[in-house]
C-alpha cells in the first residue's frame, strides 16, 4: 500500500474535526479545522511488551510529551498521538485513559505510564484557541485504527496543516529492505507535514517553489514565514535496537531536506523510529535480557538509511498532493498544490529534455 501500515500489525486511525460555529471559541469567525491521528505501533499490549524506539530531536521548538523517557529508556509504552499544539494536553489524557482502561496494574502494582504525543501548529486555518481536541477524540481514533491504506492530506491531525505555502497534512510511504539472504524487512513512514518556505519547495530535485508560489505567500508575511513543524514516524519489522533506530530516525532529515526543508528556528522537527519485533518486557523474567540487533559491519544499515530518507521525501510529497484546498479561521486559505503545473515543471528535467536544468525549473 506504500504506507506506514505495510509494516505488519501497525495501525493508524484518524478523527477529523471540521466545523463552523461559535462553540468553545473566543474568535469572532470561528472555524474548526483540526483533528487527531493515532498510530498503534505494534501488536498486543505495548505497555507490557514495549517496542524498542529511537528518537531524534532535529529542532526542539515543540510541545511534545513523553520524549525524555523515550530518549532515556529507548522504548514506547503507549500508542502515538498527533494533534495540534494546544491539543497536546487533551491527547495526553486520552492516551492515559486508554492505557488505564486496559491495564489495571498502572498506578497500583506498578508505575505510571508515558503517553507519547506530538504536535504541529495549525493556527493559520484552525481556531486553535478553542481547544476543540478533547480526550475522547483520541479514544475514538484508537477504536477506528486499522491496518488498511492510510488516508492522506487534510485528515486527522493534518486537517489544518500547511507546508511550503500549500495545503498539506498527513503523508505516508514505505520501502522494502533486502537483507541479502532471502530475508526482506519493511520500513514505513508517516509524516505530519506543516513546515517549509514556499520558495524552497523542491520535487525530485527540481526547485519548483521558485515558480509555483501561492498568492497568499506573496501577499501575507505571516503565511509566508513557513515555520510550523514536522513529525516523522518510522516503523520497521527489523530487529533493530534503540541506538540503531535513532540512527535510522536521524536519516529522515535527508528526506525533509530533499523537499526543501531547512529546519527553521520556529519549526519543531521530530523523528521517531521503532521496531515491531524488538520488544522489551515491562516485567523481565530475570536480571539479564537477551536481544538481537542488525549487523553494522556490512551494507544493511545503509539500506535502512536510504529507505528512511526516500520514504520520508515521498510521504511529504504525498501529503501535499493528497490535500484539498481549505479555508479556515479569519478567512485564511491554503490552496492545493497544482499537480498539473508541478508535472510540467518536473517532467522535462526528469526526462532529460534539452534546454532545461535541475537548477532552472
């Protein structure tokens, strides 16, 4: 399916919130353009049998929760939630309630739980002050999570997101990694894309943003500034350990850079990678735990690095090309990236036609 859910047992669920009313809002022209996206990272209880994970904080201008424990211990213990910046608290509560409902030992016979929530600022299109994301939306998204094709664009947490001046949101892609002995692993990526300056957009090496610039980016400095954040989630069924997973997560920045991302001061970029098969029990059976890891004295890890970079690049482009134009709060509008114009700019370069250069779209 060319999506995160190609990794066996990984599931994704969305709740999309689109309304035009005055409920819970201080805005004179309220528009709700937001939502939540959840990822169930592995089969079974991820609290009792924790997936190994590696975190890369590319630029820490963000309000995510649970990251310091992931960085310290190298494991996940809840599903992952994506939402808008001011919805983080509600998403945290939703994940906590879901964990408590399924694990009576939390807070009684064992410790508490570490909900992992990531965010981007959708305030250009969404009435972000209205705090429209509530804990029950996380529970609903988890109930709807499935392993089928991942809807992309303006859906779930991506409903109000903008990248490179164009409507964006959720994007996903995947790659197969051949280990060389008949074994093949899957690596999948999901992005929440809300970053980038309009003039920097690059597609397949062609700097199309120099030609394709949204009218809003020409007229409104706030729209053009581009700082907003990007979250990259990477799953694999390979038995990588936490250190290797962090190295894989770090290579997603190559994919972001290929699309024109420069990691601006006010843009929070985070990448998280995990293994569905490298699991750490909450209650170990003894003082020593045996574990496997990918070999690093050959080409295999480089193949995972390439897969992470390629799938991230494609996921960002997928988010842009799948998203429909959206008008939101205060009449702000985010247009759809014009695919036909994009093809006309990229095709001559890709086909090597004379008179065109990758540096001159």
